[in-house]
C-alpha cells in the first residue's frame, strides 16, 4: 500500500514515515501543500494523510482540489486543530477521517488500514481467498491458518492482490502502488516478487494475465 504523507513538521514527518514503512507501507513525504496537491493529482496512492496547517497551500484547499479533480483516494486529516469548525471544514472539503495530534502511531496505522479496506469495498476486517487469509486490522496474512512471513515488498504486492481478489490488476498499477516515488525500480523487480509469493502461497493462486497484469484466484 502506498501512502502520501503531507506533513511540514521536520521531526514528525520523517518519524511518521518511518513508522509506516516499518508496517510495510510505501510512503511519499510532502512538506508543503503545493507538492502534496501535485502528487495527489498525478500519482497513484491508496490513502493520504494530510496536515491542515501546510505551508504554501493549506490542507483543506489541497483536499478540496483533489475532490474537484475527481480524485477519490481516501484522506485522513492529521492535525493539532481540534476545534469543531476545523473538523467541519476538513470533512466538507472531502476528508474521510480526522485524527488530532498528539496521537498514537498504532492508531494511525489501524485507521489507514481501515480506510484502504473500505475504499476497496470490504466491510469485514478479515478477508479470505482459498487457503489464504488476511487480517486487515493488524496487517497479518495467514496460509492454512498459520502466519505467513513476508518481506515489505511481498506484503505490498499481496495486499493489493488480496484487496482486489479475482480481479486483474494491471502491472503498472501494481508498480505504482508498491514503490515509493523516488525509488529506482528494476524492470524485472515485480516479476521477482511475484515469483517469491508463488513459492510461498502456491503458484496456482497468482495468475498471469498476458499483456495486462496479475490476478489472485481463490479457487472453487
């Protein structure tokens, strides 16, 4: 899962980014509203975290611009502003959730996972596909009831496939949602990750759709 983090605090921004990467998220950090608005309109993200007090362009304006441009990515406002009018302004602009600083990083992670899950159309926290299960609340995969050990990149790819199980996900879409914006991506890296996942969960579960991408199949 790829996150756009719009936070101008020089200490807090990198701290949140590290915490999210520790949970296997790919994170792009924007330190002002102008960069955040541009990234949100031009890049593929699963979710965005936006501070209201951004320099250059405030968070409410950034979110409103995304919605006006037709961007439907879920947005969580993360701010020190706890007054009711600020919350109203955030939600009216198009925010989906609102978290006030100071906060627990664990809560932020859980809220982001919930936003991504619901945006993919899943109400239940536990998703199943054949022998594979995914507890989206804690980010844990299981195979035949046993915890599945995955690298960060494997987790990102498999979570994308699981959230859209039985649907074809185009190769470019997977690449955009697995790697951070400044990553130097090898042309065969996705195929390598898919190969490792097939060895871990069974080659029959991930289908290659020639000329398009990949599909997680759940069997009969």
